[in-house]
């Protein structure tokens, strides 16, 4: 690792730690940010089971910003988890991963009455959710 990368890694760690502390203080109460999905084919009201934007470059770009605004504080910048929440690079590719992804992003995760992850249904459109999924899938790691 050269010096710049070490500094970048330290900065990323501080952001994650700060995010974690803010998270604990806020008792999981975070406000989701809307995502502008202009440029993506509209999907209508019915929830799809499979990502219609998988591999779509426009979706991946929109998803990257949607992810950074809504998910990175827990799941890590660039989808590299700092340990606060599962590392989404290892989420299965394709339809199996799509289903679990939608389950979580729509409904969130509440464990023993504590909101570990907020529900995004009602805040993020289906288009935004699948764009974020396309971004996460593009970051998939097989190792
Ligand atoms: C407040 C922190 C927080 C935020 C914000 C958050 N998550 Fe999570 N997420 C978690 C935690 C904690 C878990 C693990 C829940 C559990 O133990 O079942 C999780 C689980 C998941 C899972 C299941 C992973 C697995 O391996 O089972 C997916 C998919 C997911 N989150 C996607 C997202 C996406 C996409 C966003 C942004 C739209 C997001 N999360 C925002 C904390 C968060």
C-alpha cells in the first residue's frame, strides 16, 4: 500500500466509525434519501422478482449514488463493509440474490424490536431499488 492509499483507508475507516456512532445514538432512526432515476425505463406498480436493470450502465451509475446516500453508512463505501452490517459484495448474483435483496431493502431488518436496517419501501421507488441492486451486483466478489 502506498501512502495515499493508507490515508484513504484511514479516512474511510473514520467515516465508517463516525457513521456507526451516529447510528447507535440515533437508535437506527435514519432518514432515507430519494434517488433520481431519470433515464431508466419505468417499471410500474407490480414488484418484480428479478432485476430488470442487471448490467445496465445507466442503472449502475444511478445505483452508485443511491447506494452512497442510503446504504454506505452501514454497508460501507464502495460496498466494502467495515463490519457494521453484512458485506454486500458477497450477496449472491442473479435471481436468488435479487429476491433476498428486495426482501431486505423493502422491509428492512428489525431484531428484538430494534431496527437494524430501515425499510426503504415508500421512500425509494422500485426503479431506485433495482438500480442500487445493479450497482451492488457490479461490485460482486466471488472470493
Ligand atoms: C442503519 C444501518 C443500515 C442501513 C442504512 C442499511 N442497512 Fe442493510 N443491513 C443492515 C444490517 C444490520 C443488516 C443485517 C440484518 C440481519 O442481521 O439480518 C442488513 C442487511 C442487509 C441485506 C441482507 C444481507 C445478507 O447478507 O443477508 C441487504 C441485501 C441489505 N441490508 C441491503 C441494504 C441496502 C441496499 C441499503 C440501502 C438502500 C441498506 N441495506 C441500508 C444495516 C443497514
